[in-house]
């Protein structure tokens, strides 16, 4: 008897189940976090480029045994690695501006943003590849400048050009932050795509 | 009259619309393409590491004005950049083995693979960052070896150590291919996630 009564008791309660909540406005959360990261990306890439470009330092080198000195400058564009670095970070800076504006347009006018997320996820990865390789290139050359390489008689230069080296080091460190931001942005885009798949 | 007839004529045709096709077996296509790319990734990273590690070359340098010569070796581990390169490519090689096996397990036993795709998409990006930075680091140092840098008196060494330089150049070129494969793999994972979102 008890087993036949139970369905009768439950039947009305089933009809009282509230309707499922409306689907949450897709993309707003992830896009808001994304915009914050993209603004940070803009700041890091811009600062990195500025610090690298303003790294000029001129030292007066004296001819041994005399008072005759001549100025020897150290500039970032003496090294192809640093030129590539500035070019790559500039591209990333420009990219961060475009994607920040695109993200803002989604936040203020929440239309179907799934395709934009796909584009973000793909482009973030490409820009990450460029920024990571540029950071590596500049880092490899800067390390030789810092430590030298006795095997091939490449002398360190950071004992003479301290300001130049501090600029280069800071710039590379900031671009490493930019690369980490791009990894996080790429993960955010991917996870927000994953979040839209019905489980 | 004609306008009221039309709905009557269309009504039966609507009921004859065939049912929608069954959902396609998710993941198999993308995972098959992915496995091919991951096997290629394994091959490129392995070859890149082997070519770099076997780049040793020894030259006999003669003291000027005499017949006394002594051997001067060039090895990849004379440069921290190349050591980092070998470590990073080894990690990528190991990663390619694990993900190939994981992809194969999905192909032969097609269970819900969405979460695996998410993990792939995230890890591919991380490994891409490592491989791209390693390629950049080794490339920056190798370029100095090839061209030298007159501003800081770093002499080129590739005119003496031709075999060593050919090995290093080939290794870096192959690792560039590995980085491109990782970009493509990351895009494949992302697009296959996007493909599962109901439009």
C-alpha cells in the first residue's frame, strides 16, 4: 500500500517544480576577466617596448695610456635580436588594443559571441608564439651580454654598460609577463568555449 | 484565393521533412587528425634534439707562426641557450608521446572526450610557449655565431665550425616546424571544442 501511495503523493509536487532558470548571459563573465587581462597585456607590451627602445647608453672609452677618449654608444638596434623583440612586442601591443575593443563591444552589446571567442582563442595562440620566441631570442642574447661566453671569446658587456643592461633585462622580464598573460588569455578563451558545450 | 491555398499545399510537405541526421560521432575526426600531427610532433622534436646533441665538432687550431696545434672542440653544451633548447625540446617530445597515446585511447574507445580536448587545448599552448621560446633563444645565439656582432666584438664562429653550425641551424629549423605543429594542434583542439557547441 505504501509503495502505491508514494507516486500519488509525488505526482502533484512534480508539477510544482519551478521552470529551469533562463540560460545565463553567455560570455559576459569571461569577457570581463578577458578585458582586464587584455588591458594588462597592453600595458606590459607597451612598457616593454618603451623600456627597450630607451635603453641607449654612451660610454667614453679612453685609448690606453692617453687622455684621448671617444664615445661608444650601446643601442638596442645594434642587435637584430632586440630589433625582432621590439617588432614582436609592438605587434602584441597593437593586437591587445584591437582585442580589448572587441571584448568591450561584446560586454556592452551581448550578441552571440561564440565565434569571437574562437577567433580570440586562435589568435591568442599565434601572438603567444611570437611573443615567447621574441622573449627567448632577446633573452639568449642578453644572457651572453651579461655572462659572456669564454668558449668563443664573446666578452660580457654588462660590466661596462650597466644602464643599457638594466633596461634590456627589465624589458625582457616584462615581456615574459606578457607571454604569461597571453597563456592565461588563451586558457580563458578555451575554457569559456568549453563552458558553452552542453554537458 | 491563391493566398489561402498556399498554406494548405505546404502543410503536408512540412510533415514529409526527413528527421535530422543523428549527431556525428564527436571527436573521432579531430582526434585522428590530431594523432597524425602529434606523431609528426614527436618526430620533429626527437630529430631536433638528436641533431643538436650530435653537433660536436673539433678543430685543430695552430699557434700562429708555428706547427704546434691543439684541438678546440665546439659542443652544444658550451652555450646555456642550447642546453635550454635541448631540455625544452625533450619536454615537448615526451609530451607528444603522452598525448599521442591519449588520443589513440579516445579513437579506439570513443567515450566522452570533451574534457580531454580541453586539457589538450590548454597544454598545447603551454608547450608551444616553451618550444617557441627555446627556438628563439637558440636562434638568437646561433645568429651571432653565424654573423657575429661587430658592435660588441663578438666574432662569428661558423666560418671555422661549419659542421657544428649546420647541425645547429638544422636543429633550430626543425624545432620551428615543431612550434608550427603545436600552433596547428592548439587550433585543432580549439576548433573541435567550438564544433561541439550547439549553434
